[in-house]
C-alpha cells in the first residue's frame, strides 16, 4: 500500500510542477537568448559589432555565476514559492529593459543584471526536485524540465521572426519583440505564485497518506546520501569530485550556448555558401509561403527562423529517449560520455562539410549535447551530501554555465578575425570528445 501511495504522490507532483517549470524555463530561456535574433539590428542601430555582441552575450553568465550560490541559499531561507516568483518578476522587467539600451555599455550592464536576476531559477528548480521527487524518477523529470530550453529554441525562431515583422507605434520591430517576450515572463510569475508550494506539507492536492509516503521516502534517501559525523562544507564544495562536475558541465554548456547564440548566423553563412542546400532552403521557403507570407524579406526571415528550430526538435526526441534508456540500463556516466561523443562528432562533421550536410550534422550534435545536459544532473543530485546539496548544485551550475560566457566571446572573436564561424566548430568538437574520454575513464563517483 505504501508503494502505491508513493507512486500516486510522485505522479501528482510531476503533473503539477513539471508543466509549470517547463513553461517557466521556456520564457526564461527565450529572454536569455533572444538577442541572437537581433544581432544585425544591434549592429546597425547601436554600433555593436561581432566581438562586442559576443562580450555582451557572455556577460550574462558572470552575473549568473556570481549570484547563483547566494540565490540558492536564499531559496532555502525564503521558500521556493516566494523566491522563484521574485526571480521571475525581476528577470522579466530587466529583459524588457533591454529594448531601450542606447549603446554597448548599457547593453553590457543589462546583460549582466539579467544574468544576476536569473541566477537562482535553474539551480532552484534542480534543488526543488531533490525535495519533492525520489531519485529513481529524477532523471526523467530532469529530461522533461530541460526540454523546456529545447522547446524555447524551437519556438524562439518562428516567434521572434514573426514579431520582427510587426510594427508597433513608437517602437522598432526588434524593440517590440524584446518587450513582448520580457512582459510575458512577468505574467507567468503570477501563475507561479498561484500554483507552487514550497514544502510537501503545504500540498493540499496530495492526500495525507501520499504526503507521508513521499516525505518518508525522501527522508530515507537523504539519510543514505549523508556522510556520518560533522562535515567541512567548504572542503566538500571544493573537492575534486565537485570540481569535476563543474568541468563536465562547463564543456556541455560551452557547446550548447555556442550553437544557441550563433546558430542564426551559422545558418545564414551556410545558406550563403555555394553548395547543395537548395532543396533544404526551398522546402522551408515553400512552407513559409504556404503560411501566407509573400514578401521576399519576410520569407527569408521566417525561413531562417524555422531552420533555427530544427536542431532543437531533434534534441527533444533525443533527451526523452536517452532518459528512458538510462533509467533502464543504469550506467549514468557512460550515457553522459556517449552523448558527448555524439555532440563532438556532429560538430566536427559540421565544420568539414557542405552546407546541407553541415546543418544536418548540427542537428545530430544537438541530440548529443542536449541529452548530455539532462543525463548529467542525476549524478550530482544523487551523490552530493544533502547538507551541501543546495550550494553544490548552484556551484556546479554557476561555474559550468561560464561555458555560456566563453562560447559567444570565442565565436565573436573567431568570426571577426576570420570572417567565418567554422573554426569554432572544430574547437567545440575537440572539447566534447576530450570531455567524453575523461568521463569514460573516471570511476563511479563516491559520495561527494
């Protein structure tokens, strides 16, 4: 009976919180990366070049890294409902303000502030899962949650392309796009406040027996993960195991954000290069015309938007399948390493191939690097001592996400220096393959 009540409770938790967190992650991720669709406008109207754009895009992650651990500690103190709502309102307001920057320095300041505002959301959700979902179910939950970022990149291309075609009095189309997407985040913060509970004991949508079964199971898992006796939290947070987690996640995020911030540019460069890509582009343009667009510029913008979505559609399928496979054949480190190999091979082929093949290779790589991200998190969730879980998860995510700072700057410098992004693809391939080898070679983790 206890098992039936536990499964019923876990199922209810998933159906209540996962859709909410997925939608919040979608709007969060769009506000984070929508500058990739206005790169040309930022250059033409504000004089922000490739290197300055890459620097500003990457500054987000310094604000993110500096505030992430304090933000997760604040979540423990204030409760998930109150803290995550505050975060969502703040990032929505700052994301909206990006529409009104006048030069690169204001662009830098807003990107840094946006990163600081968003710092607590992702690690807060990851930590929330450790307090609500048993370890056996967290891998699938993480895959579903992380699909939000992939869904966001699927939606952001067509959505941003559509908004860039609209004309609102007093605003340039790119400004209207930023305002609309930022304001939606503030709206969703209200939904978060109404739907979320901080503790299992507050969940009136669970029966008394379901709450008891879930609390008992999670307490047992925390007791098993805890080390006996007193601990040195600083020593644990700076241990080789935790720093290894940070390094692996850095490599994953490096590839994810390089592709995220530069995929529209990569697509344009591929399609502008002579090669056998006419069928791919022609099919996409035919679909856009079928939707009712006839103006040549609108067809071009919308086509690029839809092409930008394809790698992320592939990645969602890969993430879900990989999570179920890892749950059935349990060797989480091997699955992470395999996903990194797929990412590395895909980026290498993309750098060596004609445009149509290169685009297909990026789709293949997306299957790998997004799957690696979802497969990675159950490892630290399971192995971190519960007494440092909130700070440890935040530290891994903050240092790992500095890959999102390094990637756009490196690509911006490469693009400005060579006129092409292809050399950057080789670097991403090498990083993914090297990290895969290190993960394969490592022994199963002892408790951190």
